C-alpha cells in the first residue's frame, strides 16, 4: 500500500483495478490456453495412433499378399500432413519423397525394433510433428506414421494471441471501471471537501445536501451538525463581542464628552489636575481606538460587508489618510493616479494603522508609496526601524501579538495589524511584512486593481 | 439670537454632558428623555435643531423623526450606538439630515451642526435666482435660490434645509455631473471619508418630492460610477 501512496486514493483504486483485472484475466487466459492445447494435442495423438494402426493393418495385409512395399505406400490414401515410412531388412521406404527417414528419431527406432510400439513428438524442420512406430513381426517390418502438426501450431498461436490481447485489454477495462467506481465512491468526498472549503471561506450557511445512502447519511448528518455547532458558536461569539462593545459605547461617550469639557477649561486647572486630565485624555483616546478596533473585528468575524463607494484615486485617499492623522503628505509618492475601488473608511483605517505601527515600532514612517502593477495595486509603508525578524512576520498580524511579545509600547491596541489583515483580506488582497531596501521594515498591502 | 437645540436621549449622563458641552458652544439646549416628551416640547416651544438618539424607550428614534418631519423641516442629527448600515440608512430614510456614531467627540457633533445651519448654498456667480426645473406638468416647478423655496405653480414644495441645499448645488451646475464626494463636501461639509450613502438617501427623498415619476427620474439623474446631474428642461 505504501508503494501506491503517492498516487492518491483515486489513482490507487484505478491502479488496483487495472492490476487486479490483469491478474484475473491473465490467469484465465493461461489456463484456457494450456487446457485447450492439451486437449487438442490429445485429439491429434489419438487420431495419429488410429491412423498408424489402420495403415499398419493395410500394409501388413498387402505385404502378406506379396505386394511391393513402395506400391503399397503409394496406394495409401494419405493427406498432405501425413506420411508413412516402412523399415524392412535394413531399408527405408517412404510414402513421400519429402519425408526422409531422418525424421524418425533414433531412440524411437531402437524401441520399435525391440518390439515395443512407441510414440514421439518432435520437430521436423521448423514444424512440430508426431511419429508413431509399430513393429509388425509377421512381415518383419516396422511402420512409422508421421504427422506434421503445422495446423495445430498455428491454431495454438492464434488462440494464444487472442487470449494475450484479451488479458492486456482487461488492464484498460479494469482502469476504466476503477476510474468510474472511484468517481462514484469519491464524489461524496469531493462534495464534502468543497462544502468544507466554502464554509472555511466564510459561507457559514452552506450545508451538505441530504442523502438516502445509509452509509453516507451518518457522515452527512454529523458533518452538518458540526457546522451548525460551529456557526452557532461563531455567531454567539460575534454577538457577545458586539453586545459588549455596544454596552461600552454609552459610558465611553460620556467620558469622551466630559473630558472634552475639562479640556476646554484646561487653562483654568491647576498644574497637577491638568496633567491628570491630559493622562485621562490620552488613555481615553487609546481606549476608544481599542473599542473601535474590537467592534470592527467582531463585525469582520460575523462577515464583513464592505462599503465600496465610487472609485477613488489612490493619491486622494492616501493624501487624506496622511493629513487626517496629522502626517506630512510629502511622504506620499508613486502611481497616485491609479483608481481604487475600496471601502474608503476601512482602507484608511488599515493604512493609518500601518503608519501608526511604523511610528510606534519602526522608528517612524519614512515613505508611503503606491505601485501600479497592472492587475494589482500595492501600497508600501516603509519605516526607519530595525525591521521585523523573519520568524515574527506572520505572527505580528495576530490579535494582541505586539502586547504578548512586549514589543508594544503603551499606545498600541494590539489589534491594529490584525485589523489591517482582516480589512485587506475582505478586499480580496494580501498584506505582508518584508525588508525595506536600505534597512527598516516594509509593510505591503496588495489589492486587486479596480476595473478600468 | 442663539439656536434652540433639542437633545432627545434617554441616557441621563450622555444627555447631561451633551447639554453642558453644547451650551459651551453657544446653543440654547433643552432636553427630552423620550420621543413622546420631545414631540410635546416641540409643540410648546420653537426648536431650531434636534439631536436624536435612535434607541429610545417606547417610541423609537425613527418614529420620532418621522413624526417631526410631518410638520417641520428643521435639521436633525441622529446619534446611534450602532454603526450598522441598516440603522443608519433607516434613520436617514426617516428624515434625518446627518448621523454620528457613539462614541463621538463634542467637536465632531458641533461641526455637523454648524454645517447644517448654513442656510443655503453659495449661489453660483452667474446663476439666475429663479430656475425652472420642470415644465412637463400643468404648472412649472420653480426653484428660487434667493427666496429659499421650491414652488410647483403657487404651491410650496416642502424641502428640508439639507434637501434644499442639495438641489441648489445641483441646479447651480445644471447639466454637469457632481460627484458624491463633491456633494458631501458642499452640502454636509464632510471630509474625504464622509459616507456616500448620505447623498444617495437624500437624493432618493428629493426625487419623491420633485420627480413626476421617482422610479424613472428625469430631473435629477444618476450618472453611473460618477455621481448625479440635474437636467433642465
């Protein structure tokens, strides 16, 4: 079984059927061949023996009557494959000039001369033959009946080739049957695989269709109930996150507005109170971002619906992103005229998160570049830090990854990059981290180009 | 004279801090804890603007807005704890002019209110003050930018302030496509990341008031992938 492992289940079934069919048909063909051959040879032997005795009888009677040996031989009615030789007084007589005494093996002659009727199968020229020798003491002669078996041989050859062709074509037939059968057997598996892929791709409402096949029904039933449980759980988690976030919004609104009031009167506050207000303000800002990110992630988990409005120019979007987050728009360069069809707000948040990340962990944002690559558009976010070690480049896109590694400073939410990944994936794109030529990290967002 | 602003919000703490902050901004703020009391208050005292929370007690924010819209064109900003597409669009469909999601900063809500208070669009330099939008009916539909009214014959067509500004912007550049982005900027003073659905919902409402057949608009037409255009007869 190990030998066939690399061929896959379908390949193995096909191969198995092919080989199995060949073995069965091969055995059948060989048995048929040998049985048929033995039977035919026996038939021939019997007929040669009969002919030999009857010819011997005729020759004996005629010789007793005093006829000449050669004349007797000429009078015998023989077919083309047969010949009769007579050995008498050290002299050979043949019914046919083509059949020489040399066709009779010396061993046979010895046995017959010793008074024993004998029989031998031999090859005359290229043709197999049978020779039967009988000693007739009453006329002191030995009679040899010779029969060429060319016709038997060609029959056997034909039978052999027919059986061989049958056995070999059975391999093909076996493969075809195997293929059909494996398709039928594997079809439910394909269906399960397709459904599982669709479910993991986010189509949580997909189920396997009911089946009447009792063996499959168990599988379909447990598969579907597994997905039901999964869906329930995902929905419950998403609802819980949404509920929690929602409940947090009201107190947060009061807090944000109240701090706003205090900030408006910041000048009237004593120095220590002012510091406290600034701290509350900063932490509240972080708390708010964290909540926004959480809500956004919870919504993505429940199936993100993008608000793709009219197409925007990459330059317009990214310039706004930079200026809204208080950064210099001179950092932006590249193919700024390329149109993007994206959820503006979410893509802005994703790029802002990457810029924040560059400022927080990467020694500052040094460039934001747009690359038009035909069927995809890339947004490159470069920083001046020490880069990200290769083993961390995937992990940093997980939730709270920065917090765990201790890399994060107090201002990060730990959700920023996870949110970037989720947003970009929802846009059917990809995001990854690479080295920036000349040092530092380069985060790359790649999204499919808008139809032009 | 300061603007009278009615805050309809059932969360006491949010309502209080909104009052404090908006009073700082110079508004004359009155409070209502339910939709019912808000409607009562509006009958007894004149109100210039409203902030309405969508999640209220017995009567929800959507119903409250629809009730108000039956007899008033005042600017309404919806406050929602849910940023769900469905809620926001429903609030706008009910008649709100703009929305903001919790948690918000006071300066965000005052910016929205300021934008809504601007009475009319800047008239285009050479634009006539009276524009005939439709001649197909028995009586013409005339937009008077200076008078701030839209008339069908002698009858005034009731438009909210936002709807009026929207149609004025389109009429001022009649025959030209205005993108959603431009309209968001000019009518709502939203920046680049404004919600284009604001424009779409308001255009839809505007059409029900001006188009002879809103399902096949002739006056305000959609230019696919670009924006909207007002066509003069």
